[in-house]
């Protein structure tokens, strides 16, 4: 039987164990707190301890969401995970999450839409439940970006406050080449529990999703892929090609145009207006992008939520983290109309509407 509506019954999130403020980064590369805040709005981010995997964060966030929903892990009959930083090149993370939660042989699915992973994954999860493929679905966005950091073991010790010994100029210079990217990211996971609802006034209402791959090299990782033989090499490591490459101007321009367009498009599909939206939760890529989206949509400050200052860009985890904070702080109330939007590498972008 196809279900007419689904909604979110619980949410939760976790971060890495180590809070790293901007000042700590000044000890491993040439940057300043002012430089980072001016360009991104970020004040701090969290990194995991070495050896912690994306699946570990995903499981921890899942347990919080399950407790919030009042579900047992054994109630879950489908898992969807959005991540661009899996534990291994393959397999994906979802099967590892299934095993760590101690579940039976339920189906699991991984998606790779990067910073738009939550809006895409929400559509996939909603469709699976509506189609009857799952009755109680767990959807997780999880990322460990610390693997991108072009830092030596000593630089990690310095960044995490475990050493006060100076970093060599060679290591500092290498890290500085990538500072415009490495200062942006953090490690975290957010999860939501999705199931059918009989209340036609609540739940997930609709989506407007899009892809355009012609500018893929404006935001990508130029290594660890099967375009290369071997797919990863010593040369790639020496050149730092495991760090993402980004054309900031192209990404900014796309984000501040495509995200507002997709919000307006999904509102039109649902025969609603921007004035009906109580709160917009955008992907937290950069505070300047969120401010640009807000300006394009002419939203007052109390109708958009930003928390990138505290967590940095956690890719597929940013929206579920923000949603959880808003739910539990009272920023979102029953009956509120919530819009989610994001743009990510690929490029993929889109928006979703939900009535709380």
C-alpha cells in the first residue's frame, strides 16, 4: 500500500570529540581568526580522534534520533546514509551502520550528493516509505572531513593542543596552500527517523531537485578515482591532491542563485508562498552564502537558521544538525512550514518542504 504522507519522528546529532577554534589553526598554517571569520563566518569546528570512522559518528547520531523518536533499533527496517567520506573506498557506510546497530538483514542504501545529500536523501527516504519499502526508516548524514587535512602527525598534535612545539616551515607552507579549504570543514553526523503519518497537515510535502555536471571540476577531489591508474598514488599524496579543489566564485554564484530558485520552485509545486515559510534551514557551507540566499529571498533574520559558526561545514550533516537544534530549542513548533535547501559538488542542488 502506498503511503500518502511521511514525517520525521525523531532527530539527533553528534560531533567529533575535539573542538578546534580558529586560533588553533594559526599554529599549523598561515591564517588568522579574523581571516577565517571574514570569509566564512566560522569560529570553530570539531574533529574526531584518529581511528574514529564515519560509521561510528553515524551510529552515535542514529542512537540519539532513535531515542528521540521512542524507537528501538530493531524497529528500523531500512537505512539510508548520505556521505562523501565513507570509511573505505568501498563498500559504503550504510551496511557498516546496520552491523554496528546489530540489526537484521534489512536493506541499506548509500547516496553521494555531497552538500546536497540531505535534501536528496530526504526525497529518497520519503519515496521508499511511501512505496512501502520500509515502515520505519533511519536516514543519516555523516562526514569525517579531517582526512582531507594536509597535516603531519605533529601538526595534528599541535592543532588538538597535545603539543606546543613549533611546526616546521616546510609543513606550515604545505598546509597554507590549502588553507582556503581546510579551515571550512568539521566532523559530525545528524540523523532523522522517518515513518508514515495519518495526519494530512503534517509531514514531508515536496521537493525540487536538480543536477548539472558541466562544471564538475569547479568542486571536486582530483585523486582517488578510477580515471587514474592506479586510482591513488604517491604523487597524489605529495601534491596534496586528496584535498578538494574549489573555484570559490563559481560555487558562490551557483549557491546564491540556485538555492533560492529551488525554494521558490518547491513552494510553487506545493501551491504555497514564501510568506508561508516559518523557517529556512540552508546547508551550512559558508555564512556568506547563507547571507546571500537570505538576501535573494528577502527573509528576515528570524526566518533563517545558521550554525556554521559552531560546527563548520559538515556536508551531509549540516541540515539535520540544524534541524535538531531548532526542534529541541523551540525554534520550530508543531505546524510550522520548514524549507530545506542545499547545493553540492556535482553539481546537485535542491529544496524540500516539510510541515512540522
